[in-house]
């Protein structure tokens, strides 16, 4: 049975996420990231002569999804009820000459899963930044083109005083500029791994534990944290709230497009492609479906954001009750944001701005303004 979630439903998936973002958070890539961490660890340990080099070479060679016996791994999960051990055993099984016995040497499950998730977030943020840059370019073009396009500014839902459409769009653009600043600040803190062992003390990683961590994370392109962060989830909460801030901006912009598209206002219209259908019963309708979808998904995004801060409440040094919530909440937030950004890029890149209607609406109050 497939297509249970909107994210993997053949008809609905593209309304709730993009194919590119789904590829980052799919099962195959999640497992591959775990394998990448195990391979990087083995290479680091071999360099320090903690495990044989031939073992590290074999582990790195076989640490690829294509070598995993997924039927074996799924069966192991049913038996062990453990999120990572089945994959560790799958990698061990794939290695020849019993060299797999050196897989996962000295680390703990949370090391692999946390570090793997950070690698996924790094990939996902690359997509987010790319989409934001494209949208910023579209907004800059709109702002420049319509710097003298007069329209009525509305406050508290009613007509107020004249502005230009370019001014309205420039305000949106200024928000994106600040989002880029927030992302850059976040990335300084977010892109760290975790190679600290069972309870964060590195006790199981030999006397060269600090060097093991440093080399492993260098192999993965991640920074070394100043201390274990197993029970400290502030980085992931910050990530969620940065994504949430971006989501809020586009919820507003998409909703504004919907309002300005009302027949009674009719100042803008999103692109309407050949073959697109507005209504199954009313052929005259040209619904702003893309902006509407962006509002729908960005509203759903808020539910994940609302409970994200709970992940900080770890009991003692590790707490699966809240830790495992991250595996669902944050990937879903990236997935939903991806289609919100894609929708907005589509709508804003070819937005129809109706100058004559804006001018007409300026005179609605019969010259009072």
C-alpha cells in the first residue's frame, strides 16, 4: 500500500512538496546519510590506527544504499524495534571477510542519526536558498518595473492613502533580505555533527576521541561542536523557527495575491497556464490556485512549528519521547516550505499587474483621497 501521506500520494504529492525536497528526505537518502557517517567514522579511525585500514576501506566501499539488503534490514527492524541497528547490521553483512565487525565502533545511535539529519538539513537548506534567490530576483524586477505604478494602500482592510505597487513589493523583498541574514547566522551554528558516544563523554572512542570526532566531521564537511549536544536541541529549534519565519512571509504574500485577485479589486492575477482548469462547473473562473495552495500548505506548516519547541525537553541525557519527534517535524517543515516557495516563485515570476484597475480603484472614494 502506497500513497497514504500527502507527501507520497501520486496525485497530491506535488501540491504538498517538491520532488527535489522529497528526494532529500526520502528513506533511501536518510539511510544513505547514516552510511556516510559510518564510512567517515571508519576512515577517521583507520587514519588514527584504531581500526585496520582494510576494514575502513571495505566499510567505505560498501557504505552505499545499493549494497544494502533492504529486506534483511526491514526484517531486523521488526525483530529489534531499533531505528539504526538494522542498518548497522546491514552494512556489516555487506562487508566481506568479516571486516564489517568494525562498523559503528565506539559511537552511539544518536551520533549517527543526528549527524545524518544535519547532512540532510544542509542539502535541504541549499534548495531553500536557491528558491529564495529566484524569488528575490522576481520581486526586484517587479519592484523596479512598478516603482511608479500607483495603487491604493489599505489599512485595517479599508482604503487609506496612495502608494506604488513597487513600494509594496520592495517591502516583501526587504523581508527576504533579512531571511538570508538569518540563514547565514543559523548555518554557523547548525552544521555541526555529533561523534561523542553513548552519553556524550566520548569515553568509548579511545584516548584519541577528540581527533576521531574532528576527522570524522571533516570528512563530512561539518564543524565540531564545543561540547556534546545530545540533550540540547536549540539548534534544531532555531532551524524550525527560521523556516517558520520564511513560511510566514510567503503565507502573507500569497494571501495578499488572493485578496488582490478578488473580482471586486482585480489588481493582480497569477499566471494561468494552458490547460489549467479553474472550476469543474464554472468555465469562466480563473482561480488563483497556486497562491491558494501556498496559503493552504503554509497554514499546515504552523502545526509542526507549534510543537517544535517540545524537542528541547529531554529528560536527563537522552529522551526518545521528544528526540524522535524531530525525525517527523523538521523534514515535514522542509517539505511543506519547498512547495510554498515553488508556488510563490511561479506566481511572482510572471505576475500580471493591472495598472488601469489600480488607478480606477484609487478613485473609488470619488476624489476624497
